[in-house]
C-alpha cells in the first residue's frame, strides 16, 4: 500500500484574511455534470441555511489549479486533487479512466467520475446523498458538517452543484478546499476560470446551489471525499485519446445539422443522416473492418488529426450538405477525401466501396506522405471491391476491369516505367480512367502473387533511392525484362472476369 502526504492543512485564526476570488458567471467551459446531462431548474428560493455551528477555519494549501477543457469540470477537479498527491494526471487521463462514450460529446457525469477516481486509487465513499425537501436545511447542514470534518483531516471534496442561481443553470463540479469561519465562506478551486484558485462563496449560497432537485420532495446531494488509497499511475494515452474524441464531438455538434447520428470509430468520427442503426452498421461493418485490416498489413500510424466521415444517405443530401458544410458542390457522385476539410465525404447510397477507397488516403498521407499518385490511388481503388481472406483484406475484381481490358486490346496501356513516373497532374488529368485501372490491377496482381504487402513496405523503406517505386517493383517481382512482364500481366488481366 502506497502512502502519501496529505499536504498542508491549516487551521486559521479568524483574523487571517485570504484573498477572495469570487464566483464567476457561466462561461463556455461550464457544462452538465451530475446526472447524464440533466439540467434541472433551480428554484428561486432554496433551503433556509441553519445557523452555522462553530466550524473552524481550515484550508488545504498548495493545491495546484488548472483550467478545465470545455465541459471537463469534473476531470479538472480530479486532476487538481491527484496532482496535489504527486500523481500527474491530466484531464484526458481522467476521462479515459471514466469509460465515458466520447460520442456523447460531453465530460464525465457523476457515475463516470466515480469510476475514474476509484480506478485512480481514491476512496470516495458514498457519493449520492438524499435530503428531504421539507427538512432540507437540517439534512444539508449534516452533510456540510461531514465535508468540513474531512477538510480538518486534510481530505478535500469534489461536489456537484448548480453553477449559479440562474433558472437555466447547469450542473458543475468544484473542488472544495477550505472554510473561513470569519466570513462564513467556502473556499474552493473553480475549474471554469483561469487563475481561480481558492475562490470563495458564501456558505448560504453554497448550500442553496448544492442540492440537485430531480424530485420535488427529495433532493440529491453529490460529494466525493478524496481520501487517497493505493494510488495508481496515470494511464498511457493513444495518439487520439477518448478525451480528444469527446472534445472533437463537442465542437462538431455546434455545427451539426439536425437528424445526424455520431459514432466514434478511431481514428474517425462517423456522422450520418440515415437511421441511427444504419450509421452504426456502416461505422462498425465498414469503417472499423477496413481500418483494422489495413493497419494490420500496411499502416503503422494513424492520421495526425481526427477525421470526420460524413455518410449522406442519398444524392440530394450529399450535394446539399457538401455545399452547406464545405461551401462547394462535390465533383464526384460517389465521395471524396479532403485533407483541407479533414473529412471523408460519401454518398453512401452508392455503396461502401468508395468509403474503403477513401479510408486508404489519409493513412497513406500519415505513413507515406511522399507516395506517388499511382500508388495512392492504386491501393485505394484496389479496395473499392474488397473482402477478407485468411484474416487479411483483399481486393476483388471490379467495374474498372472492363475499361482496362479494352485499353489493353487497343494497345493504349502505357509501360509500367511510364505509369510509375507520372506526376500527380499527369496521373489525374491524362486518361485517369486507364491510369486508375492499370494501377489497381498491378496492385491486384501483386496481391494474388502474395507480394503486395512486401512491395508496399519495401517501397516505403527505399523511397529516397527509388521515389517512383519502379526499381523496387522490378526487384520484388524478380523481373529483369519488364516488357516481357507487362505482356504476361496483360494476359493475366485479360483472363480476369467481373462479375
């Protein structure tokens, strides 16, 4: 069992003056905290405060203060308490321990915050308390007495209370650190403001804001007593932590049209205007499936940023939402990846193949940023029609085959030396249909010979010496005469069938 110094607990004389920080008005960082987003109305009248017993002045000193991230007041309060005990937790690590679904786009509620604090090694005791509305003053005084007794023992508390006394106030977590008997003020760290360490609130105001009035006759009072147990080290976080996704969804919801479902599928946030069931099916069955298998064979690193996958259910909503969200109409009826908008945008009515294709592009961008267009589009288009084989993703023949076969028969397919040497402009502008198809079916040939994964990784490793990938292609194929290889490849392609 690890033991920790509880910090400085000072019993102050009544004459000692502590700088008052005050209680700030509601700001953008304040959000619901207590009961899954509930925001009950605060009545204009609260319980009449009972005459204060002779509580001593007490203050827990040297507690660091942090400003909360949007809606992370509970996470910030927990971070402050744990840092005081020498455990350098961040708000993001607290959110991760809470196990909150980041797709909800909000900070931890009381239930999840209890989970996080317990997992961190805190012994929080009973969290939910009930007081009868008819005798609320007595019940609240008893609970405040327990809070004060803990302060005297060096144990701070996190309370969930109304942010202020406005009718539309939200619930808010604060870290209580002391009490000043001379002024009858509760002393606390306010996470919603910078520089708001050791803020003050009149005890009567505190007792008015503390109870959460979910029922008329019985009120809920929430307090975590922060007694350290066997404290745990903060967890390691992935490149994009659950907290990152939660913050991303919070920002997204500010511009999200009505009728959309949000699903988090790292490294993407999937947003769709079809039924919630269908959006979740696409997120799991297509996005998760493709990401898992592509990372298994090809990609070590996730995209640098969290990306949105917009799944529009039909052509009309695809076009109208592209114009509304991105300021322009799409140039393809199927879908596209926009690095500028950090988004994959799909008309999902055309099928999931384009979605898998576009998923490849941000992974190439993160893992092989200098990849030539022929490889980027060849690998992406390979998986437009895909399946799993032996636990690995494989491309199948698709609609591009017929055009390539016609081009081969007409003698219009360039050499592989020419294809791999194309610039991005040449690839996309000069007969792009043939270029896409030739690249795709070169990838398909390598796949069917068990050479694709090896080729990709050797190309990445040798990109400085072989920026086009042509020499690596020769080596992996074991071909000295690429003209003869192209003849064999063309015969292979002519022998394929779709469907």
